[in-house]
C-alpha cells in the first residue's frame, strides 16, 4: 500500500474510532427506553439543529446533489436546494414547537407512531401498525442509499471490493447506534455535521484555486454548454418546464413527514430554544447546499477526464483526492462517511423504535419492560442493516434516486397527517388511517409508472392524495370525541416552557 493511501486510511481510522468512542460514552447515560429513543428530551439547541440537518442531508449532500449539478448543470440542482431550504424553514418555524408540546401532552409519546396512536385514541393500534410498516419499507430504501455511498467511497478510495466496502460502512454504523442510542446519534451527528460543512466549503475552493481562479473556472464550466449555468433554461435551451419546477420545489414537502427529523423536535430541551435552533439550522442548510451545488460545477472545471453518469456521484471524491494532501483529503472524505452515518444511524434508530414499541410491545408482548424493548430494538437495528446491505449490493445504484424515492415516501405518508393532527382539530382517527394508506400507496404506485404526467415527482400526487383522504374521511364521519378536541385546544393554549 502506497504512503498516500496509508495517510488516507489513517484519517479514516481516527474518525471511525472517535465515533465508536462516543457511542461507548453515551452507553452509560442510556438507562431506559426514553433515553434510548429520545435522549430524555434533554437535547440543547445547537445539538438539535445540527443533528437534525446532518441526519436530514445524508450522503445525498456530498454525492447525490453534486453529481446532479455535475451532469446537468445548475438548473435542477438549484431548484431542488431551494425547495429543501423552504421546507426546512417552515418545518422549524411551524411544526417543531407544536409537535414537541403535543407529544408531551399525548401520553409523553416518544415515537411518531405512538404519538398518532395517542393523539387519536386508537385502541386498535392500526395507526401504529400501518405507520411502522411504512417506516420499515421506506427506511429500508433510505438506509440502502447510505450503504451504497459507503460502498462507492471505500471502493473508490481504497480499491476494496464493493460488497466488502458496503459491509464495512454498515458495520460501523450499527455498532455505535447499538451502543448509545439517541444521545450517541445526536452527539456524533454534531461532529459529523461540522465535518460535512467544512469539507463542502473546502472542496470547491480548492478546485477553483487549482484551475487558476474563479474566472478560469467559470469559463471552463460555461464551455460545457451555453445553458449549463442558467437556472431557467435546460441544456437544450428550452425554458424551465413547469413539471420540473414543481417536482424540484416539492422536495420541501418531504420535511413534514421525516420521522428521523421530527424526533429531533420532540427531543429539544425547551421550546424557548427552538428559535435558536431554527437560525442555526437555516444557516447550516443554506451554506451547505450552496456549496454542494458548487462542488458539482467546480468538478466540471477541475477534472480533465469527464465522469460518466454512473461515476458522477464521485465528483467530490475526485476533487478531494486531487487537491489536498493525503491526510487532509482523508478527513474530508470522511465527510461522506459522516453524511452517510449521520442519516443511517437516525434511520436505524427510528425504524427499530417503530418496530419494538409500536408493534412488538403493542401486539406481541404488551407486558414487555424497558430492557426488553431496548433489546428488541437493538436486534431490529441489526436486521434492518442486513436488509439494507443486500439492497445496496448493486454498485450501479444511484444514491440520488434511492433518496428521492424514500424522501417522497415519508413526505407523502406522514407529512399530511402530521400537519393536520397538529393544526386541524376536526381530524379523526379514520381520516388519519386513510391518509397514511393513501399517501404511502399512491407514492409506491406512482413510482412504478413513467412518461408524461407520471414523470412528476411522486411526492406531489402522494402528498395530495394523503391530504385529500384525511379531509374527506374526517368530514364524512362523526366528529372527534370531546376529550380529543379538548386536548387539542389545551395544547394550543399551553405556555412556552
């Protein structure tokens, strides 16, 4: 192994060891199910903000989005980033505080399925089961996207066989998630979020300096095509299609239904700290996504040999390896691993909580204590990781496409019911169930179709179907029981803590 590869390997070893040590540290602070799944609602504003955004963005931010900008220019990547920025702000501004106080009021719910069950007094547990089912399906896809990123990273940098590279990344993620639970996930997310942030800023700056400055970089990028830097025209010079604009901006709808982001709101230490978290989160998102788009564009200026579609998502890797000294490049490449791990650990934790609390304890072992629930949760983490590993074994798999599908699934399945359960007191249990089934079902069905109107991003019809189903079924049936309406009104009147 040559000295440069050894230096990169040393950087990876330092990073991975640090993540595992954090897991061991927080293992001692995890005493019950509430600690394991929600950190005892003790997360501070900085940790909540950076953890939420790091777990949100995943490897998509360092590989998927730069790859999109590298292949197609600024248009689609820019409008996707704009949609995500709007969704981030609205979620923090309107959903965070209300969700935190409502989950505390509704039986101190610590998972999204548990909140829905308690909110609508669902004694049949159907809401929990349907929620858990969709979480398992879409998080399986989402987790696989992270493992694909690990495989591409390790095989590209170290020449490892792809399957072994996927297994290595999955193994590290599973170990520290098993050890420390939610607090370990949040603590590692902060470290990983800052590493991602620095790496995204450094890579395009290094590439632009290497080619001779901004003027040279812009000239080379513009030479790819006359409209490569035009957000309003396609590569062929056609005006921005309405369907493309709607599809890209619609990414923002996904935020309202992301369980691994919503639990950060539930875990915040005090509602008074949420505005601080929102400002930190928005600053992180705006800078990081802008930098990610610039990485893809800078790759066009820096790389002499063009990358094909399958390799376009490695543009950040190519820049880091070519521009920086070996150990520094290794640390920046750890940013990809950080992005992957910060999302996959959160997804595994939410998935395991949905299964252990909302299915196992609700149906199979109602008398199960905290220790048994946590044990089942840890076994579920392993099982989901194994399933994700096998889904990730195709090296031609696209990180962007996998994330896009999972994002649409969660946004359309849970987004409408989260919004209406928080802000519309006429919502009923049957309406909630119809919304889950319609949103998730339409998303899955739409994804299987193509051509014409079916090229519209599946989150749009899925979200609309879920919203319509909730409203129609709720209005068609009897109003919610008095105690549910009273609880809704009490939550609205609760003082800021």
